[in-house]
């Protein structure tokens, strides 16, 4: 199953994106600020099924690199697509090399 990395998953557009990804029968890897944000996401989406979360400050080069390292080590699902809701995605992705 394909996975979509969703940055900004807990905002209004992000929640709609997560719902759309789940409807398309893909898995979501949601970047959240903290566990309270993750709970908010699950409440708005109505399920935890198909959603993995990872805590990270998307403005921190170290934090984004940490997410990539967790994916590479197998602790998080590999993602095939990236969607940034309300962030400068190119700026975020320029912080890491895949």
C-alpha cells in the first residue's frame, strides 16, 4: 500500500487531505507537533486506522532529518508521496536529501 507523508496534517486543509488520502486507499504518515495534535487529528478524521504519526518541528532541519532516518531504519513506513498543507514544502524538503 502506498503511503503519503502529510505535513501540516492537523490544520483544516491537512485534515481534509488526510481524509482524501484514506479514501484513496493509501496510508498516511502525518507529521504532528505533539500527541495532543495527533489526538485532534484522529478526532477530526474519525479513525486512527491507516494513519501513522510522527512528532516533529517541520521548521527544524534536525527534526525533519530525524523523520527521514526513522523511515530509513524501518521505524516508520516509507512514503511515496508528499503533501504539505500550509507550509513551504520546497523549503522543508530542501533540508533533507533522500
